[in-house]
C-alpha cells in the first residue's frame, strides 16, 4: 500500500522528461509510481525522485499500446498502493509526418498512442477514481491540436481528439470529487523534438512541469504554456485557410 496514506502519484510514461520533472515537484513526502516499458531500467529516474524527497518510489511495467492491459494495470496499482491521488499521462510519440503521409501503419501508430491509448487509460483511471471519490488526472494536450496544421496534421489531429475527449471527461467528472487538468504546451525543447528548430514561444520540460504543478495546486481545468499562446491561437483561428496551410510546425 501507499507508504504515506495520501495515495500514490502515478506517472504513466516514466521516462518522459516532463513527467519526471512534474513528479519531482510533486514528490516531497509522497509515494511515486513510475510506469514504463522496461521498468527495470528506471534507476536514474528513481534516484532523481528520491533526491527530490519522495517517501518511496516504485516502478511498474507498462505498455501504453497494449489496451487490454490497461484495466488490470490500474486495478493492480490500486490494490498494491491504494487509491491513486494523481495520475499523469505523460506517454506519447511525435512520429514522422512525412512518413505518416504515405505510410498508413505509421500514421495509425501515432494516433493509437497519442489518442486511442490515452482514451483507454483515462477511462479506466476515471472509473477507479470515481469509485474512490477522489483523485486528479493530468492530460498533456498541445497547441498543435487547437487548429491542426498541414505541417504536422497526424500528430495534431491526435492531440485535437485528445483535447476534445479530455474536455468532455472533465465535465463528466464534475461533482465526483475527481478533477482533470488539460495542459496545452507549445513547442517543447527536449528529447522528442531534438534536431528540430524551436518554434516561437517555446518552453522546456522544466517550465511545462512548473506551470502544470502550479495549475494543479490551484485546481485549474486548463493551462496554456506559456500563457501567451492562448491569445495567439485565438487569433490564429481567424487566419484564412490559404495562409494557415503554409504555417510551419
């Protein structure tokens, strides 16, 4: 069971830079569960969170693309560590847009991980948290899903679907004791975007994690990172299509 009595913090995507940075900010005094493929290779992340003050850090094997495993996985975490206090869905892939335009299998793999797997896990987590009458969910959407661009429409379409699903789920959870935070960062400079030219108003995993932690503490429903992206994308929605299709990633 959870060593603190407060319920564990579950990071789905235990190698995610943003996920680990967020866990580091939530770690003091808490039990943290890192879930990822090859969970036996998370020593660096475990050491980081223990140094951040976690009461305990556990690792669990988790394959986001194996949808049939999601329900049993959530049940096992609750059984072993107690009702989940905070679940962070930090897994996902960027994919290769050029390849996805001609390779249907790659396109559907991106959508499967970034949308279908998220929908599945969110549904299982929400059900478990409703039963407990408490809990917080953190979903990483993206400004790429606010108005999908030609330059990354496969990834953007998955994020658009996820954002819509999470928005509806948030409303469905109202009054249940369970909250859901939708995080909408812009371009994040990190491993996933290595080799790409940073876009305007870029952020780092540390900045995204810090803003997310603040929004969680305040009970917010959404957070844009940086905040200036919200008015920017409101204006971008008004751009004519012939201009929009030329927009870079």
